[in-house]
């Protein structure tokens, strides 16, 4: 078989079970293909080939004794903001360029416990701040559907790798849309779980009250399989919850009888491209044909304040979280100075890129005496209001459906010097992090050869309904089967 790198998790698992292939064979095929496409897309920061092959050998041993999980022996990539013991974790930043963590993030521990194979680490916007992966300190990642376009961000590398079959699946992180927006731009499935569902231990913090790790996969069924492994309580993350983890694959039912779906009008106005609106509306009609009861008149009027609130809360938390990169404890350290203060100053000056500096300044300003009440406190109140509004909506609906992003993938360079335009790329995804609820982006069409994503939003800890609707839609369409030209 020369196309085994194209398999989904479910397909690869079956072949491994039937001994029709081995993890080593699968891993080698993935690596071969990864190197082929990497020249064009630049999705990876680190490829840990030797470690991956060792893990594959161990997986084959486990398979031969019969004890396996669907992820056993399957090659994955991980966004470069999750700590991997002995393997560089850079956050695509100069300041962590040579940082090798002495421990694994909980999600990595869990993957390893099931003998998953980790091929390496993917490129991202520096410290996950951005929507195009152009803010990586190393190189931009390119969209496999059109190499002149951005793949979205900040989990651009992970989404590109999955779309281009360089890995069977990947992990990303989502603070304001960083899993879903690039998933939409690359035509893959990206799930942001409920805040607290997946441990953040070992995830390099950007905005701690918003960050969440989630799966990036080729199909909805694969998303459920990864969630089964990564979800759950972790005593090392006090914000992770102890609700039992269901078997998410049980949610994969192909019809939508009795499912009530609300379409919040606020997500279809101002700035949305016609192509996106038309495709997503057609996709929603399809959900209706599958049995769902669609209410086109749902409303979340406070949506318009979400972007402003996010750009106070997220930078405020970032400014606190990034204070630790002082050149003393770990990471890049500027040495050639007269005193300690100058060393710290220079470390940050050379270690951080412009977007990161902008966030630190915004956050420091919003938290400073005299402005705290006017900005930070106000933003927190807006956050409460937005959360409450989602609660209200979920009394009437089982889920809400919106576009993932207001536009098609844009050209590299088009927005990189215009922060406001870049921030607007996440208008549809940010409110979901503010509310802390789960949401998925799934392939829902193409225009001009570029992918369009549909976002399905669920109640807190109801990833099952989100997966259910996503699965039914996927079964009834074949957008997810298209492969990018690369
Ligand atoms: N694009 C948003 C930002 O720059 C969200 C990023 C993310 O989810 N990590 O903050």
C-alpha cells in the first residue's frame, strides 16, 4: 500500500488490528510524505524521526500482545506549545527557541500511555497569538489548498499537516479560535472542548481562562476517538473538571431527529463574505433535511461586544503569563549587558516578536492602576453577560450553528500589518471561548477552490451533541473527502 499516509485513525486502526500494516510501516509512510509536502507548506518546527520510530516499534509490540487503543501506533503531530519531554517546545518564539522541557504535558502523557506515535511539533503564531501562522518567529506556514494563502492560525501547522496527510491527526490549542479557524481554512475537523474538559497542564499558557487543547482530525469519528483519550480530570490542572468522560463514539448517530438548532443572526451580518454565507446557509438547510428543527431567528445580541472583551481579557492574562520569560530561569537570555535590568529588557526586546509585544503592552495597560476598572473589570462583566446569553439560548436549542470564519482564507501578507483586520478573523469563534462552551469546525463547502468551515456550538460539557450534529452532516456530504492539490 503506497497511500497509507492518507488513512484516518479508524481506518489505520483497523489495518493495524488485522495486521495488514504495522505502526513502523505507517510511521515511515507518514514521515516520507511529510518530508515531501514540507518543502511547500512548512507545517513543522521539529520532526523527531528517531523518537517516532522507537515509539512505533513499541506500538507494534503492544499490538502483537493484543492490548490496543484506537490511537495505538498511529502517527500524530502536536502544536509546539505543548511540552514534550526531551523534544524542543518553542511556541514558535525566539525566546523558547532552544527550550527542551523536562516533562510531558498531560495530553502527551495520555497519548504515550496508549502508545501513540508523535512525529514532531507544528508551527504556530508565536505564543498562539494570531490567526494566520504568519506571526511565527521562524517562517509562515502555507495553505495546502493555495500556497499563496494563509492556513489560518494559530494552530496553522497542525491543521495543514492533517489536511496534507503529513500526520493522521494532530493536537491544537484554542484561546479564541485557534483550532477552529485554521480547521475551517484547511478543510479539516477541529474541536475546541468545553473549558475544563481537557487538562492544560504542560500547555504553555497564553490566556489561562480561555485556553483549551483539542483534536484536529480528518473526520468527526476520529475527533471522538482522540477526545476519548485526552479528556478528563487532572489533579495538576485545578481548572479541569471531574465530570466522567463519556465514550464520545456513542454520539456518532447519522440522523438529527428532534435536535433543535438555533442560527444566531448576529453571525451572518457585517463583514461576512457572500461565498461563506451562501455555503453555510446551504449546509444548515442540509441539517434541516437530516431531521433537525432549525430556528433561523435565534439571537445573541451581545455578540458584538465579544471581540472587545476578548482583546482586554486575553492580553491581560497574557501579560501576566509572559512575565516569566525574563532570561533567568529558562529560554533565551541576552547576556551582553552591564546589569540585570538591562539584561531582562534586552531578553524581551530580542526574544519576543511584535505581536507578542503588542499583547503585553495592551494587557499591562488594561491592568494598570486607574484603568483596571474601566477596562478589565468592564470586560469581565461583559463576559458574564455573554455567558448568560449562551445559557439562555441553550434553554431553547441543543446547539447553535454559525460560519467558522467570516471570510475565505486570505492571502499571505494581506492582513499581517493590520492587527484589527487580523483580529476580526475570529469574530465568530471568540465568543465561544468567552462563554467556555464547546464548538467544532467541520468542512462545509468550497468557493474559488478554498475551503469553508461551519461551526457547531454546544452546551457546556455537551461535546456529544456537537459531535452528533457534525457526524450526521459529514455522513450526508463529501467535502471532507476532497484532498488539497499539494
Ligand atoms: N486569533 C486569536 C488571537 O490572536 C485567537 C488565538 C488563539 O486562539 N490562540 O488571540
